[in-house]
């Protein structure tokens, strides 16, 4: 299976570091905070197994990883495992992270529509009567999503650069020629992800968000993309989870590993900080700002 978070275009655009052998690929974001370096997944990554491997090849990969950690003085390492790829090496301390909503793109869009909850079908039909949806690469109303923390962009320039990549699609909803809602998706040959959304009051009233996800399902079906990952909510059973659940065909648990490789420095940076975030001292920091990640056009 091909997934965008392991695609070379994605890795190159975000200037990710990677450890790669004939059998393994481990892309990750390398960033520095107060002079100390850490590793984090950007999206849903981990280590992908590219082909059958021997014990010696596995040992060689781990040696290269350990050498990279030592040479860079890595303090922490966060791994968010990919929900669609099963052939991943697992790191110590793997734990359940959250619920992840998935849309299996199997049914004809009409059949998929007919299986949606009645309230969702009503919202889509209502929106179709007054809204026009199109693909465009302008930042437009999506600029409003900068008000929320997003790991893939942090200002209007970085969002604009991202919109001009070959692995993103922005769908916009227009009411009387005015953009009232927009959603951003990542996609590859077989998988896709719901990344960001913003609607103004008119968009919310007209059901723009609901229509945009359904229209992207149609796009996936026509493009033979097999899966759409909607992500999860902020908390169990919150309004965002409810919104995504109405479109999903199934849900699954996703996992993460949190590694502390230098406890002394970790405790120093985390002193007097009690946050349910890893590492706690980076809760309000967009990690792209701490890296050299600016996109290919910079």
C-alpha cells in the first residue's frame, strides 16, 4: 500500500530526516528546542517495512537509528503509528492513542450516500441546492484554520506553499460566488486524509463542511483511492468525533510510542509543567517552527 506520509514528495517538501535501508524507511521531523534535539512523527508514520528482511538487516537498521540518536543527542522521540499500514516495526511502550475514523471508499457515491444517517443526507441535499464546490489552490477562507493548532502549517505562507504541492487538494464551497467553507486533504495513490477545515457563519448554516466531505468521497471513488482517514476528536465522544463518525464506515484504535532518551534533560525542560502532551514543554509550539521546514519553494 502507498501512503502519503511515506511518499518521497511529502518527505522532501517538509524536509524530513529519514533513516532508510533496502528493507526499512523511517521518516521523521527533527527539531531543536533550547539547544536540545528531538524526533517526532509528522502525521502518521513510524517505520515502514519495504520488503522481506533478515535478522542482520533488522539489526543494521537499529544500529543506524541508535547512531543517529547518539550523534544528534536526541532527548525524546515520539512515534504516531500509521493507521493503514500494518508492516511497521514497533518501538517500546506502544500504547493506544485515540480513536481514528475511517471511510472505506468501496461503494458507488450514491450507495454510500444512501447509507449515511438521515440527518447527514438531509444536510448534504440542502447544501447541494445552494452551494457550488470546486477544487482550488488559493488560501482563501482556509486562512481561518490558522486560529487552530495544525502540525502541517503555521502561517499563511506555509499554508500557501502546502496548497501548491502535488499531494494536497483543497475543496471550496461557494455561496452566491463567495467562499464560505473549505477543506484540505492529503492524498496518495491508495490513502487520503482529512487535514483541515474552516467555514464562516454562512458556511456553517448551509452545511458546507458536510457537503465537502461527501464531495471528497466522490473524488476518492473516481480516483480509485481506497481509504479516507478522518482522524479523531479532541476527546472521546466530543462534537468533532460525532461529526466525523457520521461519515465513517468503521473506526479503529491508533497507537503511539513516547520515548525519553535523556531523562535528566527531559526533567529539566519539563520542570513545573504538568500537561497531557509529549513532550510537555512543547504543547503550544508548532514543531515545524523549530525545524528547518519551510517547503520546496523557500
